[in-house]
């Protein structure tokens, strides 16, 4: 089986950090202004090779220090994926996105080899969002779903908020790439 190659950059927020999720409070207080942000993709990101893996989600990740994680595996079963996402941990993001993709698009398993990472983690460059976009894009490409970038962003966002992490929709804007 051939691999699909994917690159997803990080993003930097030039204006309006946190105003996107804060603007979400308009649902309960219409006097708040809508959120507005200006972002740009970076030249740092995640590189991966992906392919189908029947019945299982398998993820390996290269860290910025050059080390590589052991292969993490979980059956492509909605309750298992949702539990893994909710538990938090390094691969919870992959589980959250995979649960969304399974539930909404009926996909099967996937193997992701994130063989190179140049995006710093926990530095405000959306490393978790980039990883979620990577997983959504991998499912899209490997299964030929024909999703738009906006649909990949939605899958990545829904996957990330299924974890203990809290983010705004702006984070997944890294899906649009470098400008």
C-alpha cells in the first residue's frame, strides 16, 4: 500500500489571540463583540506519511528533539476512540479526530508516521491544532473523501475539543498553509 505525504504548518496569531473563543460567549451575551483574528501559517510544521490500516489507528511521532515515540495503537471503535480522546495524553488529539471521522464519514483505520517535526510544542504556534489537522487531512487523502479545507478544519476542531484541551476555531487555521 502506498503512503500519502502530508505537511501541515503551525500558525502564528498576528492579531486577536483568544478573541475567537472568547467571542463564542456571544451565545449567552449578545452584547459581546464577535471574535476577530489575523493569522499566518509558518514554515515550521509536521511531516507525515499516511496509509490505510484496517481496523486500527496507529500513530508514530518524531519529536522536535529528534526522538521518535513508540507506535501508539487503538482499535477504530467509536467508544474506544472517544475514551482515549477524553483521557488526554499525547495521542488524545489523534483519537478525537479519528472518532469524529469514523462517526461522520464512516472511515476505517489509518497509519500515520509523523516522521519529522520542526514545529515547537507549547509555544503558541498551534502544534496541537496542526496535529489535529494532520489527522483530518490524512483521513481525507487516504480515503479520498474530497473534503474542503474548511471541512478538515471542522474535523480537527471537533477532534481537539473532544480532549481536555480547549482551543478556539482560529487555531486550526493552520490548515490553510503558508501565505
